[in-house]
């Protein structure tokens, strides 16, 4: 079943069959129909995408936006699949994934400063260790943060007092209308676990500014972050990272632990026994199980403390 891509469109819009043929012709083996998104999420959960397309250059992404706009189909960009919960019913329209062409880095070093241009599909952790090896500081907090650089930027990923937004100079991306453009620092509104971008704007690359630091101190900070994660976070089961954001002046994990949610389970979705702000997939969890568990966790915290937790994990797809 193709869902949205099979329905008839009116006016100048393509019909579903025409769009399928056009996508297949334009992207070849890089397009798949009915692709299970459980293959592409860190939770290992998610139903099928009507169409899954991998692109390697910004121009291909712009062309895809044009095709989708003409056909009246929505587009969702999925990076490494962390921090998301994809519906069991999947995602209607086109799911686009940035491929290896967006995994580059370009370092320009001048004295004690470095400007780095990096592709949005680059694993966040790879950039962290690249900076450490070169002796530049500012990204140590990112040790162990899962997912791609683009996803980390969208979420303004952070830990242990640091966050990616502090070192960003500018972004490159593609607008849903097909424009390839840049946004300077002055146009970026980073916030706690978020970044306001123009509607439909997709990050393809980032420019960072880092400063040289003491190599030994940088190494120690990274090792400390790594040890804390190994000690406090469940690494043996599929998960999507922190489920809820920290509310002002408090820690979500502590509130959840005090509410007694550790070990609570719906189906094969279970709150980690190690960290109360993580849900793990014990093997056959469904998105519906995870969502029900999230709602119960939130209810228990609010009942005990009066604090309403805000999800950090994004719900994606046809719910």
C-alpha cells in the first residue's frame, strides 16, 4: 500500500503513479517504496514510509522538494533516527535521508582558531573526536551524543553544561521552495533543546568556530563525559535518548525516579532500570507502547510534583 502517494490529485498536481515513476527515474536505487522505518531509527521502531529517498547533494534535495510540491506530498527529513518515535502506521508522503555526500568536514586553522564546515549527515561523535585529536575545544560535551550533526543542531544538542549552539557561526540548507541558502549566526535563534528555523528549511551543513585548548584538559573532559554516560545510561537496548526535557530548575530524570517509574513497562517498551528518563525497546516494542508509557510517566510526575514534563523525543508520522 502506498497510502498518500497512490491517491489521485487534482489540478496541476501529479497523480501518485506519475510521482512514483518520476522519483524512480530521478533517484534510481536511492528511492524505495514502503520502506520500514524501523530500519532507520535508534528505537528500532516505526512503520513504512510511502517513499524513502536518499540524497547526496543539496541540488538533489531541492529537486525533491520541487517534485513533492508539485504532487502535493509532504516531505519529512530523517537523519540518524535518534530522538524520534515513528508511528506504527509509518509516515505518509516522502521521507528523505541525507546520504554520504553530507558527511564531509573541511577544517581551516589560523593560529589558535579553527573554522570548520561540516555536513549535516556527519555523525556528531565523529566531529567531537576530530576536534579532540586536533586540540580544539568546545565540543567535548558531545561525546556519546547519538545521531547526526544535523539532528544535533535541530535539537541544539547538549550535555554537561555545553551545547552545539554555542559554537555555531552559520548554517547552510535548502528551503522547501527549493532555494539553496545560508543563514548567518545573527539569524539563528537557539534555545534549550531547540532551534527556530524558517518553515520547511532543512540543514545541509554547518560552520563552527572553535578555539585551541589544552590537549590534556580536553581529553580529560571527554573521558569524564564518556564515563558518566557508560555509568548512567542504558547502552544495551535500542532507545532514543532522553525522553523528556529538563524543566526549569529541575532534572527530568530525578523527577521521574522520584515518581517511581523505573522498570515500568507497556509491552516490550520499558523505562530503564538504570535511568528513569530512558525508555528501552526490549525486542518487540511498538510505537503505541512507547507513547502510552510516555503518557503514564508524565502523569505520575505531574501527580507527584505538579510539574508537566515536555517530551524531548519527537512523535513522527501517522498517529
